[in-house]
């Protein structure tokens, strides 16, 4: 499960890495606020079409659907996805690009700190070191002139955007057992319509048909598919560890910029590559093992009966992936684990 979750996290980072270089090509054709709305709407429309044409989902519902119980997290998730870009755009307008790019890496730390303090997710020393290395690599990729970095009102607004996204990542983690396609569709249309309203007030809703279609397509890949894999990764890795792997996105974005925009590879890029590989290895090789207690719990999500946590007898003959409400009996055992959906115990 861990290996698949790591793959999902890296796929999410790779897809989001498309965002910066291709948005740079579109920003001259579309108003930034309108572009933000189109990216979110592209995610919602694309994932809706994917659901419609996926016949296997119609025949057998393998994913748990969102319920009223998750409503507070859904509403907060959408509001944070609307607020974060607003803080970011105003912050960028008041500061230089080097400062904005550097402070954007604070989202990794914000996600981890919120996961630890508010949601009681266990974070070991090894992961903290990994997050530090990955953040350092991201800084090296984004800073062009250290002398221009300064703290200002714009910087504070950018930090606020990172805090919003850090909290949003943890809200998404709380509903990650549910259907990831449904989550992405809600995020896409909810945040997209909110951003569209803002763009109609402060921006400009105009652009060529080709630019609009391109923005929607980019949103489907960089937001829709990326968030889909991000949610699946959170199931097995938790919010902090998924965020650590997701920090590969800046590196991927720089690589794509070099290939598409023909931007040169610098020495700092090569140094950052080595640091990021080291940080990813530290996160991947973390071994968290101790005796722990599983409480009585009833929930619903996609699963198989191949692990010790799903040995319930009522559906014991089903060997393929399936979804139904099931109860976990109180259990105490010891094995290596991550803060996934079945290991949210207090340390």
C-alpha cells in the first residue's frame, strides 16, 4: 500500500508540475483571475466527463460516496481553495517574484505543522529532516537573487495563502477515504465558480477560444488528475508525508520549463536535484513501528480482505476490491505503519 501511495503522490506532483510552465504561456492571453477560474473548472469538467465515460464505475461502485457527515470539511475545503489564490495574487502584486516563490514552499511546513498540532498526525525526526531537505531544494529552484528577498505585507499575504492550502490539505485528508473523483469534482466546480465570481468583479472574462480550451485542458491535468492522485496518496501516507513527496512539483516544473520554454539548467538546479533525491529517500525509508491500539470503529471505504485490518466475516468470501460499511474490532498489535486511515492513534 505504501509503495502505491508514494507513486500516487509523485504522479500528483508530476501533473501539478505542468501548471507553472504552461500557465506562463497562457498568462499573456488570459487575465490571471480568469485563468485561475478556468483551471479549477477544467478539473471539475474533466473529472465529470471521466466519471461519465468510465463504465466500470457504473457497474460496480467500489468507492464510498461523500455523506452529510463530511459536509463541514467539504465547505471548508472549497472556501480555503478560493481564499488561498486571493491572498497569493495580492501578495505577488506587493512583492517580487523571488520572495513569492520562496515563501510558497512554506506550504509544506504548514501542512505538516497543522497535521501534527490540530489533527494529531505523528511526525518523526526523519520526516522532519526530509521535509527540510525538500524545502531547501525548492528554495534553490525558486530563488534567483537572495538579496531581493525581504519581508513585507505582500510576504505576509503569501504566508497566509500557504496556511490556507496547508489547512485545506488536511481537510482533504479527513475525507480521503471517500471517492476521490467526487472530491475533485466538488473542489473543481466549487472553487472554480468562486474564482469565476471573483474574476468577474476584479478581473476580465475574455480570451481566445483556443486559450480558454487550453486552460481547461491544463486544469484537468494539473488540478483534476493531480488532486485525484493526491487524495489517493493521502489514504496511505497521511497529510504530512504526501506533502513531502508533493514538494517534487517545483523540480518537475523547472524541468518542464527547460524542455518547453528552453530555460537553461543552472548549477543550483543540479544541486537541488541531489538534495531533493536525498529528502525523498529519507521520507520513503522512514520506519515507524511500535505497539498500538485500534479502537472500535465503523466506516465505509474501498478495501480488500488481504490485510489484518479487514478480516470481518460478513464479507469474507469477497477477494476483489469492494466497498461497504464495516466495523473494526478493538485490536492491539505491532508492525510498521504510516498515519493512514487505520493508524490515526495518538503517540
